[in-house]
C-alpha cells in the first residue's frame, strides 16, 4: 500500500526537483559546516587517523597559494588524487579538512570543486552528500565552467577503471591513458598537484571473482561493482590513511583548438598535453617513492597502468 501511494509519488517529486535544479552542472551546493561537522565524518576521520600532509617546500603554504591565486583571477589548482580505492570515501572525509589546510581559498574568497561521476547525482541521499561536500559533475563542460570562474578542482583521474581494479595491499593507479585532467590544466593554465593517498587500498579486502563480467558492466553501463569486505562484514578496516600532497607543477596555458583549427594546431595541443602528462607521472612516482618508507609502505612499488 505504501509503495504506490507514498513512495512512488515522493520519488517522482524528488526527481522532478533534480531535473529543475541540476546544481551539479553549475555551481554545486557546498556546505562547509556539513563537511566539517557532520558527526559520521568526524568519527571516520578519527577511525582512519586521517591526515593531510603538505609539501615540506611550503609550495602549498598560505603565503605561496595566496600569491599565486591573487596574481590572476584565472589562476587555479587541479588536485589529482590517487588511487581511487574501492570506495574513495577518504575524499568525503578530507573535504572538511581542506578548509583549514588551505586557508588561502577562503582568504581570497576563491573556491574549489570536486569532480564526481554523473551516476552519483541520481541516487537519493548520495546526491545530497556529494553536493554538500563540494562535488559537481565530472563532464568536461562542467569542469571547464569551474575553471573559467577561477575555481580550483579536485579530481580522482583513475575513476571507475581504477576502482574496479583495486586490490588489497597493491598500489596501482590507472593513469597512462588518463589525459583529460591534464588537458584541462593545459587549456586553462592551471597548476597540477599530485596527491597520493596511502592506505586507500588497504581499507578493504578484495576479490577478482567475475572480474570480466563486472568490467563489461562498468564499461558499458558506467556502474562499478567491486567485490570487497572488511574485518567484520562490510565495515572498513581501521587503517591509518594519509593524504600526501606534492609540489604543484606549473603549467603554461595553451588554448584548446576549436573544431575549425588545423590538424597541425590540434596535434601541437596533443603533444603539449602528452609532455605535461609525462612530467606529472614522474612527479607522482617521485612523491610515492619519497614518502612510502616513512609511512610504513617501504616494501611496496607503485604500478602505473
């Protein structure tokens, strides 16, 4: 009785409201107090001993970031986080911590947004959580809109392809063919910041059972089905999680060629993106090697595929 008379009408109203607002395609709906103070987020930060580690060079200090952002309203950062892990829940918990870690944004009334998979904005309750924790749609038009407004971005480049290959105890990132976030940086002259999350692939045990079928579902339906478990059921393992930020890579702006551009112009842009991508991969590898021993991961190697 409740299904046709209450639940279905509520869902119709809910989705009509989504179609009317589509906040994820514009400015999002970040809520600082929610990201910082919602009690489950605070509890999980303690549970995982979550911490953000900035570069010792102070290249991401308040002074340096203020100088960079104030120099040009178009200046921005693209923070690229690796690896995705089974759930990437660290991203939700670290959002509230970034307000204090990067005070330059608030000082200059500049903002950042997080790029998230489109499917998340169609799931009740999940939609509200991702919007309130600063997410917008990961499509290129929305990402470029944020950069044009002078906003920085946080992305997880590996996406679903990396998520489905998450393996307990293995540091693997899907990056070789991930050029989109680098192309954004080149087209807008945004600085690229490599970020590695130690502990992200130890939160859950994983299995490759039915991997082929699950990968086809991911590829064609854009739905990632991971097989995972914790120490007790689906409860995540209590693993210290450390988000390590590297030094920003300054990227020279090269406008993206339009449809009418010559093939030579398009190729020049692709070559620039490939060069910056190679520099970024090297920076990520160096960051991993530099920090792994001190955080208890000295026996691990970073696999990039």
